[in-house]
């Protein structure tokens, strides 16, 4: 599996992360952090079951940490679907 898709909620999360990181640490750090985050998502697309099963959030939901955020995703029709990128262990999707 190599394909992945970001839901509108995940896209919004990434925009918020970018905005916050630029305000706190500058544009260069924001670009670096988001690039690393995208690399982590690509890694998950290649090996999706690296993540932890999150039955507390929903059936077939997995999560994987990236620095100070957690990527929430599922595998649907041989595609990784990222539906949230949240700070720490926030339970927005519970």
C-alpha cells in the first residue's frame, strides 16, 4: 500500500499545526516539522499496521505518534485514510 488520503478534518488539522508552528517557531521550523510529518504518513501508508489499534476511538482505527502529535487513521479499500492529526493524546474523535 502506498496511497494515502487526508480527510478535510485532517487537512484542517495540518493547517492549524502549520499556523501555530509558524507563530511559535518560525517558517523554517514549520516547513521542517510538516515535512517530517508527511514522511511519517508516507511510512504509515507503506506499513499501516505500525500504529496502535484504538478500539477506544472506533473500530479499525489506528494511531501513531509523531513528536508532539498523534496521527489517527484507518485502512479503507487498500488506502490509508488519515482523519486527524492531534496534539498529544487529545480525544477529539472519541
